C-alpha cells in the first residue's frame, strides 16, 4: 500500500489497482475480515461490506450517515448467489436474470429468514444484483472462494452490501478518487477506472407477482417487458405494497449547489436577464445558449441519453468544485431512454 511515516500517507495510499490480482486478494481479505471497501461497478462506485455481517453493514450506515432502516443492495458473483439470500425466484424474475445478469439490474426478491437482515433494513425482501464490472466480479469471486479461513482473512462472503460510496443523499461517485474525496483517504478503494454506465442500477420489485419498477436506470421499461413478457408497473400503482429500496427518496443525488431544471427557452431567458453580471452559476444543456457573461461555467449535455448518464455525476461534482451556487440544467427529453437521467435530475433538484 506504500506511504510515508505514520500520519503522513498520501491521499492515493489506499487506492489499489483493481486490474492486479494482488489488489483483488488484498481487498477480499479486507472484506472477509469485516472491513469496508470502495468497489467499482459499471454503474457507480459502491461502499462494500460483508452482507451477512451485521457489524460490517453497520459501518456502511455510519460512514454514509444513512438511516439503518434504509435497505442496501446485495451484490453477488453470479446467479448461483441468489440461493444464499432469496427464498424464491418467480418465473418472470428468472427471465430478467437470464437477460440482464451480469449487468445494471437489481431485483427485489423474498428474503431467506435469518439472512442479511441488517443489510435489508429488517424487511422480508432483499435487493440482489450481479455487477458486470470485471473488478467487481473478480472481488466477489475471491470473497466467496473456499479455502483456509485464516489465510483468506475470514470465512467466505457470498455477497457484499454495496450502496453508492457517498454521503447519504449526495452525488454518487464514478471514479476511485471521487470515493476518497467523499469518504476519506483512509478507506481502501479498488480502482476500476471511470464507471461505464454512470447512474445506479434499474430496480425491479419481483415480490408482487408482477414486475414493479422502483428505480429507472440504463435498462428501460421496454427492455424489461421484452425480456419477461410483462410490462412493469410503476411503484405509484401499488405504493402501499412496495418495499423500501435504495435511491428512491424524493430528494437524492444532490450536489452542494442548488439544482434547477428548465427548458431551453427558460434557460436563455434567464441568461439574457442576468446579462454580463451572471456569476456563480453553472449551465448544463443540450441547446446552444448565448451569454454575455465570461464568469459562467457552461458544459454541453450530450444528445445521447447513455452518454449523458455516463458523465452526469462527474459533471455535477465538477460544478461543485468550481464553487458555483446554482446549477441550471436543461430538462432531459421525455423519451423512454432518458428516464433514468430524468429521475436522477428530478431528485437532485428536489434537495
């Protein structure tokens, strides 16, 4: 891990190269021993701990400042990992597993009694995902590998609870450096490069006999319908029956600056009214906007939904680093492929 004299380690000391087998082994030992780990996935970086250890999971809640009754998603190495946490897999849920795992899809399933109760916020359901990122996959396999418990750093870990590695309610991290900036230089982090998807997984509740979309993401409603033959309901269709799930609070994913969503006409009107005096404002828009101010921070939003999702959280963090007080964002299109981005921005603007 390197570093200088005690108390003088650099900020990069605890970031390990996730492409190196030695780094995977060290990270797996840490997780088996009950420690926290910054883990790359294709969606965002997670704050990982042994899902079956209430003490390890408690550290996640403490580090994030997250309420302990707010459930965490459990990540498993493959579909076989489902049997360690779920008591049942409905037929339509199995079709979703077959179609999208490994990938950015979380399924809410009935939980086995006595398993991962802290990670699930005490609910009788559990959110399971199999990440596609090669570093995450290697880490999960190493954690679950049988062998000498003492040499491995502890007993096998069949799944890790891993919410986004940020303070509760704030912008999710999409690089290893984001994780340390957010949670501190002493946290062990596996570096897997920038996240490819950039927003959190699609969450589908599979405990109600039909699929219910709890959180949109890169996998769309239409893809879900094609894969399992059932159009997903929205959580508003049966709110009293819907379990709590990650990332579904009204206000979430928020930078320090205040976010406001506007259409292109309203953005241009605002810039015209402020004129050359506009300052402490960042603008993120697809439209070509005019301004007389040289003090605005302007960033063009891609025309493609996937490209926007990939950079979204990094852009919001960058605006905060610029010290702006307001972030004006052009409202994304209403088309299905933009639903995940719209969801994140609506929650960010509600904070």
